[in-house]
């Protein structure tokens, strides 16, 4: 047990998690008392938006002035000038919508930290929550299943979010396509912009004849999410096949004083009803 605890405490967050890491405050573990049993609840669901790396400046807090100005064509050939990003105010972080995979990474980190805290104080799991050591041994099979069904195990793939990022757009909700543009340039005046034909010195079909546009993803309809295949969109772990999700079964070998079969916890799912 000590070796397992030391192993869990030494786990680190993957390097690819930097984009999904947020700065929102994490509340303390909530508790709930049911029939005199104290339950430590798992972390709440990760919100859809959070403070994360600004996608306009990639977290640097600065952008190229030519990209942020309406005179980008005239300034394209001049040395780049860095200015403060307007979206994040130069902090490098802005509130934006997280992709489903980013939310799953945040949920995985919060769940790992939650399990570490509970194991450190000697708590034992019951469904998706934890309780004090020795309490589960005093409960009969039906009471144990009642608590486990109150907080069932969540899916290990989506952590209860029910969705994952669309594989077509990687959770962004749009795809970038190249679109043909007219060979024009803009002359800016006090009253507006005047566009006229650009001299045809560039070869036909070059990059100057195209610009990138964003179109809604056909696979997800622009939502950026698709149902989790492992839980089929339920957000819960699959039901135990042996007890069919009940959590207990009749023990045909033993009977009580009244001559009826005793109810015991399912050995396959350990009384939780889910695996």
C-alpha cells in the first residue's frame, strides 16, 4: 500500500497538457452525508470556458503590429514591430472555450489529485466517491449498492463529459480551407478603403491568389464534439455483466435463519454495479 501511494504521489502531468491547463481556482473537496455515512465527492464537472493560453498571441502577450493593423499589406515588407495583444491585455491568458479533449485533460488532472488526497488519509472508494476506512465493511450488500448507485463510476475515457473532440476538426468546430481571391490591393484614405486591381507581376496560382477561410466542420456540425464511443454518450462506466448493474446477487450456498438465500456483493464489480 505504501509503495502504491508513493507511486501515485510521484505522477506528473504530461507535457502536452500545457495548452489545457487553466488558472481557475479549484474548490475544496465537497462532502455529503447519507444515512450517517460521510462521502467525499469527486471534483465537479469542468466548465466549457476557462482562463487558458491566449490563442491570439499564443501566450506571449504580444502580436505583430502588421497582423493587428488594417495597414497589414503596406507593413508586410517592413521590419516587424511587436505590440501588446488586445485580447488578453498583454497577460498571455484569456478566457476562451476549451475543446472537449482539453476539458478531459483538466478532469483527468483533477481526478488524479483527488485520488491522491483520499488515499493519503486512508479513505476507500465506493462508486465514484470515497468514505472512511471500515465503513464499507459494516454495510450490507444492499446499503453498499445504494451508495454506489447514488454516485456511479464515470467513464474512464471522457470522465463524465459524455463527449470527446471531433476527429475531423480536433475540437475546434471549424476547418481551414484555401479560397481563391481577386488580385487586388487596398489604398486607405480618410473616408475608407479603395480597392483596385493589382499589377499582374505575380505568377498565376501563387499563394497571393488565395486566403484561408474557416468553415464549419461537416462531421460535428460546428460543435467540435462527438459522443464518447466507450460509454456511448452516457458519461458512466459500463454496467457489470455478472450482476447486470445491481451490485449484489443471491448466494445459493448459504441461507439465513428464515431459509432464504443471502444477498452478497457482486465479486466482479465489488458491489458497485459498474466496471
